[in-house]
C-alpha cells in the first residue's frame, strides 16, 4: 500500500461515524429546547408611497421576532419537532 496513513484516517472516520449512531441517554426537557430572538429598527422614507410632497410620510419601523422549538427522538427512525414563532411589527 502506498498510503497507509490515508487508509488509517479513513477507517477512523468511518468508525467514529458508526459510534455516533448509538442512541444517547435521555436528555432533560430543557436540553431539547431552543429559543431564538431577533430585533430590527429601520427608517422608511415615503412610507405612504405617494408622489405628492405634502402627503409624504417618513417613519421609523421596529420588528421583534421570538421563537421556541423543541425536538425529541421518539424512536430510532422518528424525530418529533415542535415550535412556535411570534413577530411584532410596528
């Protein structure tokens, strides 16, 4: 063999992937919970989209997004994923 190091590396990678397939112990409820939050602030010119100068309105806009999701391995072939999102735009 010309490349025994490459062969050994490939064997190590394949065996580590096989070991990772084993089922882990049950995690607590909070370990499977993911929470996300994002906020933006913007300035909008000519919000009213009119061409008449006296009626143009500029405004500041704010957006807040919140999300939570949870996943749970029910069986080796079944993954339950549930989530909820909320967005506020002013």
